């Protein structure tokens, strides 16, 4: 799980804290170099914001990156890659992202890659899991759980079922306070992080997922409020659309 050079795939600025802040702290303490690849800026495209918020989009993006820089400095993450792709759009930029990651991996030569699990917490997390799978034959890859909605209830830092090799990091009181302080650095996301627990972090070797199917039966975490007609904080993307985008990219990549 730990290694001399760890590359962390981060779908949005804040996932490095939600999923693995304590693991990063332990890795750095053991002498690991941790490199962060931030795959989106974490802010919705202006067209998905309220009309009166759209003129401030650039400010929102700049604030999110400022928060990410503060968290990276506190954790000891080296920011190796930053993409200004909006949240909920990573599936539409698979070719670009895969190429940039190939270049980053070639330059960084990681001994291990960490990435979010395929669990339906957010569509960008699921796409990131697929991108991690692409390098699993060349490099050791571990996944971490963030949150999911298996069996119709919110689960934080708990994998969906056992696949073998699970490793749990328990946070003592001091580590929990530090993780809470890191979460507080992402003040722009305060309303979206209330479900995050600070008792544990869970890792395991990246499981063999079928990315042509949704992560689990039933409603996924990001589908919970899709009955609301429209709201900037609600993702109305169907999981099948994410699966189709991954399958289309995989087919095109195989053809090349």
C-alpha cells in the first residue's frame, strides 16, 4: 500500500482529504513522496450554476484551487497535475486525461497509485477508478472508499462488500481532529462534506470491476435527489451514461 513514490488520483480538490488524509500523513511520515494528480477543478460548469452565480465562476474555481494548495501544503502533497475540467465532466475528457496521466506516470515513475473506489459516490470518482485500472498491470494500485449509497443508506469510508486485502486505518482523537481541520480548509464545500466520517480510512488492492455496469444495484449516491427537477448541487446524470462513456473510450483505445 505504501511506497517510495505514491501517485494519488484526485477527482476533485477535497477527495484527497475525504478519502485518505491520514494515510497520506502516515506515508509522508515514513518517507514517501506523494504526488497529487487533480483531474477536475471541482466546480460545475457555469451553465449548471444559478444565472446570478455564473459571472463569479472564475472566482469559485480560483478559490477551490487555493483551498487545494493549502490542503496539499499541510499534507505534504506535491501537486503534479492540475486539470481545469469542470466537475461532472471527466467522462467527456477521457482521452485528454488518459494521455496526461500517461505522461505524468512516465515522469513520476510511481511505485504505487491510490485512487477512489468504483462505488457510485460521484460519477467523476467512478471514472477515476477506471483510469486507475488502466495502469494496474504496470503498477501496484490501491483504492480507497469515500462514500456510497449501497442498500439505500449513506455509507462513509466503507467498501461495498469484501474483495480481499482490505486494510483499515483507525484514526485516534488527534488524527481525527487533524482530518477535521483539513476538511475545514475546503470552506467552499462545507455544505457537501457533512457526511464525511473521521474514524477510519479503508484501502484495498484495486478490485476487478465491470465498468460497463453501475457500481451496485439500486440508486447510487449521486442519484439520491434526482427527483428534484433542477438544482446546481444535483447531478442528473444516469449511471448508464457514465458506463457508455467508459466503454466508448475503451473501444477506441483498443482500436488504436
